[in-house]
């Protein structure tokens, strides 16, 4: 979800018949050396931070930006993660199995400057490594994030080799991420990768680190 004005609304639904209590927290999200990193922040506040949702009920949580100053040098996009953690109910009786399952969700949140709404990610692709350690490295030199899904390698002859059927992950602006390439995918020296980027299908050149190109 994206905030371009002062606030946004998150709607949470309880699809069970039991009442649920949960905590909502906001973390600053960046990517370092191909890994996600989350840090506590109060740039965006969740109101209320503690919620009680009855069986089959709904709860609205407002996400409010604390600082609305739009300095000209501010980044186009700042990334956060919302953590919604189910809490144990008071005086909860242990289950018959002795196991207690509680849900936890991590939801991407992007604060985007109005001047950058039409900007797009600028990606480059490279496959390296051997065997089970092969990885697809995606670098984003643009000003907006890229959500990647349903990636397929296409050779010069049109041969199609799927890498991922569903969601792969995100690449934030100015960052690069590594995604595993599993199975018997053959990487051509010259080829294309077809992928869903932010819900839109696109094709990009991809090269193998072994090709030396």
C-alpha cells in the first residue's frame, strides 16, 4: 500500500468466529547487501496500535505520517513494513493439541512524493553462481520500488524456462537483491527475462555472469 498524502487506512478483517487481539507496528525497511533490514521508526504512526476484533469483525487502522515537510531533496519513495501480530487472548485455554498458533503479517508500505507518482523502477538483471547456488541478482537504479513475480527466462530461440511462478519479492530504489535459481534452468549467454513488475508484464535483457558480457 502507498501513502501520498498525510494518511492512509488499513482495513483488517477477522474471518474466524473467535475474538482476536493484535498489535500493529511500523518498521523502516531497507535492503543491505541483498538482504531485507527492518528498523523501528516513528515516521509513520499506526492508530490504534492495539486492536480488538470480534469474531467475523473488521477494524480500521489509520496510518499517519508525522512529518509532512516536503523538502526538495527528500527521496521520491521511503519504504516501511507494517507488522500485524496476533496476541494471546486473556486467560486463553490451551488447545487440546498443546499447540498455540498465532498469526503474523508483514505488509509493505511506501510513502511516495507526489512529484514521483509516475516514476518507474529502472532494473538490471544478472545470473551468477553454479548448481544449487545460482542466483538472479536484480539491481534497481530507479526512484520507485519493484515488486517481482512470475519470472521466466526466454532464450534466443524462444525457449521458455520458468524461474518463479508466484511472488519473488521486492527490490527497493538504489538497492539490489538476490533470488535463488532452482531446478534445471539453462541460462543462455544472451536472452530475455519476462516478469511481472508491479502487476505489469515486462521483458528485460538478462545476462549470465559466466558470459563475460
